[in-house]
């Protein structure tokens, strides 16, 4: 039985997981939504996060005396900076969606030829240090996973794993660690950054718990979801359809030649690391997935619950020519057009709310197909197995549309959120339950499989996407 601490963008979960059986035995969840004090700013209280995760973990510990170890998985790139001596944060934590450092990213490119995006850690940490007016050597810097381990170990361990380090903008694949030249560009003392460790093993001891437990897994949330769906061999990919959408797949043991975005809009990632070696992968990004269903529910009032989007959409056989491009925040992979906007095309006097609901679900499915095509093109690896988790993985109309858009079977995860299970299974590998990570391949058993039944969903899709692009030219001109 593994205690998993799973820190998402809007909540903190703790769970007791039977990792061998693949079952979440007990789960407690605490809301922890970030604040947005101004447009483009996303921040949170690190001290509140620390107390919330300890409270959730202790609740699980109080109900389960047979816990074997701790696994930590967390949102990536969100940043905390705290005083080295006191452990007190020097400012708010900056969420990965925070855009206050856009100008700093553009400056780094113009003055130092360094490609960095505002969702990465580097400029966030530099901003916090500069804004607080402190000596860079007097602080410690960490992503959420590092802050969680610091909290769980009462400050005894300052560590992160390669999956989290590799998305900070400060990591060097050849060095398997921090790049001193990149640190110098952003005025960061490399000694302030956490030690980079394997994704699983005997990593630390959680002495802040009432019963101290070894920390045996530390991994980014999307990579954890990938492991949780047994996507541990090339050609097997998962897409998590939450608020946004993330496709992740393993590519192999060879490090990429460049850390930057590939021609079709995908990014290299570390899938996991063991024995000092990284297993590499690739990620494609959809900026808005489930948030489009929330728009139907909260803003248009077409449905009372997200689940009702299936009921409404299933009342019509097709959209009768209505196409929706889900781009309220712009387009991610492959276009990366921040100035694109959501677009609803093909409306007639006969269009009703059922057609709009179906168009929204099919639009998200088409964006999922975009991710699949981009991942195959950038990796050169055909995706033979496509697996899905996240809230939309329980929407039958959407799943049918995804199978049709991708022209392949869609396998549904038994766990709505596979992230928690993936972290537990890495800890179980560390504990000897399985000999290695890729042996998890044989543990996969989908909840259900949706087969393609139509081939026309992509007919006018690219035309619709082109019409959505460049709506806000100043944002479309940005490129990270």
C-alpha cells in the first residue's frame, strides 16, 4: 500500500493505493485553486499548500496503518522560492499558467539567444528573487514536487527528479542536471536548485508524517499519468483530457539533440529516470479541452452538468455542418498560435443546441487527432495504442468522436485520473513489486474500447482551424 500525494493545478489529493492491484483504496481531496489577481497572473500561497498537503496525507495515514512508502506527483514548472535558513517563502508561488514574465522570455531570446517560455520555471524564479530584492545565494528554488518533499522531510531533502527538472528551462540533457550557463542568464545560483534524482528509489524520508515513511517516487503529473496507463514502450500514447489536454508517449533511451519545440509543435520530455539514466519521450499540448464543456455549462447554460453534454449531443446524429474550434486561449500543438480564438462555423437557422453541443465535443476530439498526428510526425514513431484519462474520458459521445477523428481504437483508463496510480506504481517498482518500469506494459486492462465508425470528421477541420487563427495579431506574433 502506497501513500500518494498528488498536487494538481486546482486541488491536492492524498490516496492509499494498492499499486500491485492497480486500485485506489482510499482518496481524500482538498480544493486548492490558484488566485488570479490580474489577467495573466496565476499565483498561490506556498505555506497554505504545505499545510494542505500535510493535512491530506495525515488523514490517509490515520486510516491506513499498512502504508509502505510515499510517492509524490505534481503539476510541473510552477515555482516556489523560499529562504534557505528559515524555510519561509519570499513571495507567492507562481503557477505554470502565469504569464507575468513574457517580456523576460522575449529579452532572453533577444539578448542571449535562449529559447524560454513563460510557463517554464526559469523566469518565474528570477522574477521572484528580483522582486523580493534578496541575494540569490540566500534562497532555495523548487518546483511543486521539490517544495512538497521539503515539506514532508522538514527541510532535510531538497530534491527534484528529471521529469520535473527537464521542464524548468534550466536543465541540460548532456549534463543530466542544471546548466550553469542558463542559470547565469537568469541570475540564478545553481546551488539554490534542488539535487536532481531518479524518478523512483529510496529518495528521502517523510519525517513530517506521524509515522515516517520512505519517499520512493517523485514524478511530474503527465509522466505519472503515462505510467499509470502503462504507456511505457514506444508507440503507446496517452492523452489526458482535463481542463486542457496533454498527449505523452515514450520515444526511447536516446536524448533529443535539442530541447526546443520540434517542427510539428511537440516538446521532448523525460518520461522517467532510473539508475541515473533517462527514458525520453514527447509531449503535445492542447490549451483547452474540458474547459470548452465548462463553457457550455457555466457560460452558455446549455447543460446543467458536464456529463449532460453527452446526453445533449447524442440527440442528433451529426452536427449538420457546424464546426467548433476549441481555442479560447489560443492553439497549442501543432500551430502554437496564442492569438487564435474559439470559432463556431456553419450555423444555419436550423442549428439548435444539440448541434452546438456535439460540435464542441467533436472539436475537442479533432484537436486530439491533431496531437496524435503531430506526435507521430515529430517522433517518427507510429502510435499503435491510444489511451485516455481525465474527466472527458467518461463522455461516450466524445470518445466515439475521438476514435473517428483519429481513425483508431481509443482505450479508456479504468482510473479517471491515472496520475495517482502511476506515481504509486513507480514507488512499487522501487519496492521490488515489478522488476522494471516497462514490465508494467502487461498490466494494462482498459475499462472499455471505442472503435471508429465514421471517417468524415476531419473533412473541413483544417479549413476551420485556419479561420480561427490570427484573431488577435499581437498575441499571434508571440512565439516561445
